[in-house]
């Protein structure tokens, strides 16, 4: 499959947690072997704001793909190590 972007531009590619060249290479191999590599995103790095109670949560969606049935799949890829312990799990939620 032809890549539509530089793998180094993937969200999280510059994160300190995945700065190890071997880890980054493994992430790149996993992505290129996945079904996502062959799909063309309709949008990337889409900003969003969502009020939750008195708080506004802001972020960016990594990619939005249009599905064959006309629906959409929203993707937020995760990189780095999963959170450990109850406090880290709450923070990541």
C-alpha cells in the first residue's frame, strides 16, 4: 500500500516515550501491516471541544475515515506505555 504521509508524522512519533528507534520502528511496522495503512482519511488532526459539566474538554482526533456504509470511524491512536496503577488509570480516563 502506498503511504499518504511520512510515518514520522504519525501522532506520537515524536513523543519521548516512543523515542527509542526500535520502538518507533515497531510502531511503524504495526501501522503499515494494519488495515488503516490502506485507507484514506477524510480528515486528520481534527480539533474538538466537548462540555462535560462545568469543564470543557479539548483535544484532537487523529483521523476520521468514511466507512463504505456512509458512516464514519473516528480513530485516536495511542502510543507510549499504558498507565500503571489506580492513580495513573484515573488520570488517563
